């Protein structure tokens, strides 16, 4: 079967250069850049890749494929790892060339990889890790709070990494005796959960903190200065210092309940500015993204933002392209 031409009908020299770059990335990684480069070299859009995977009986959403090539998520589940193997065939890559990039460096036989880690396929997904840590903290399914307003500030560092984020929230109690809030942080691929710092700001203090090193998930208990009665509102602030993960390509937040005001600001370091930013929404993690709109960074503060006066159940976020 003939291989698709390079995008734009590039010259033979350009195609050779692209193949050389791809070979280097398949050898050294990281996974998401190798996948993105392979997709570009073969001229295959994500929708077509999804259809070819489906023809092999493998169900993977376009959103997941996009996350993988952006470095926002990594394949974890058995079905996802099966898809990676199929991608090697679809993209005409050497067998195992993408799969090996999901293993720790020492497992690939490379020096300087640090302590031996468990095989990647044995790690929990982020959702499972959150459930496990919430269970350790004996968190009820209903925390007794609804968010009235949430202002979140995200800082992207000079290395394109998520440096940290700060939140100020206004909540209303609908149960008696509520005196805490559980904040969840999910770092980007490569995040070292042990090094993520939790900071309590106004009207709260840090309680128990649980971490899952395999997924970069941290759950922190924030203790209020008062016990709330039904109908009481409370204002508090907190933050997470990270900076341990790889390049960050988006920031999103899920909402389990409708209602409440949400403001998200993303600020970029002057040394690492994206070429394009856009907001998006999703009804669920597996649903297609909608309400796409380009965002123009503020020239003085290098920041973009979105405002949602009344959130709905689902996901809101900002994504950006580095090049």
C-alpha cells in the first residue's frame, strides 16, 4: 500500500529530514513527540487514524489520540496499549518502537534512568488513583459543598511545564457540620507527586495529603476555620506548586454539578510563549470538544482566560500549541 505524501507535497529532501527526525524521536522519545511527528510524516489526520483503529476492532476516541500527541495524557489501559501497537502498524513504524517509549528509561536499557519503576501497564489510571486516595481519606461521595464561584490561576514556566496553580473558591454548604474540602491535583506526564507542594492560603490550613506516584495525582485535605451549617457560604484559597512534569499543552477542569461562576487564567513565562490558544468544552472526557474559540494573550501579562458565568456538568479548559 503506497504511503501518503508528506503534508503539502514536500520535497524529497524535506521528507528525508522528517524521517531522520522521526527516527531520532523513536530512539530517544518522548512518546508524544514521536507520535506527533509520525502522524505528520504520514499525513494522517486523527479522524482517519481513529477509523483505521476501529477497523482493527480497537476503540479510541479522537480526543484521546489528541491528548497522546500533545503530551497531556499517556496511554495506560490495556486497550490503549493495544492501540499503540496498532498505531505502529498504521504509521509503518518498527514493531515496539512507540510502545518502548512508554517504559521508564532503565526498562529501555538506557543509562541514567533513575530508580527502577514498575512497568507502565501496571499503573493505575488517574481516575482510579483519585478514587483510591479519596477512599483513604474516607471522603463521602457528597462532600456537602456546592461551588458558588471559583477563580483559578495557572502558571506555565519557561520549560513549558505547569509550574503551579492557585485557587480562590466560594462554596455553600448543603449539609450540617462541613469543615473541609478535598482538592485534587493531576500533574502532567512525568510529574513526581512526591515533590508537589500544597499551599493553604486564606481561611484554611492543610490537613492530610495523599499522593499516587504512578499517575501524578495528589489529593489534599483543606481544613476550614469554621464548621458550616446548611446555607452557609465560605471563602478560602489554596494552591499547588508542581514544575515536575513534562511540557503542558492544556489545562482543564471537570464539573460534577451545574451552577456557579468559573474564571480560569493561564499565564505563560516570557521565555515560552505559545503560538495559539483556544478555549473548549466537553460534555464528558470521551465526548468531542465543542465551543472552540481562539484566545488572544494579553500583551502585558502574557495570559489568556475564560469566563463561564454558570457552569454546566462537564469539562471546561484552555489548550495551546507550542509550535
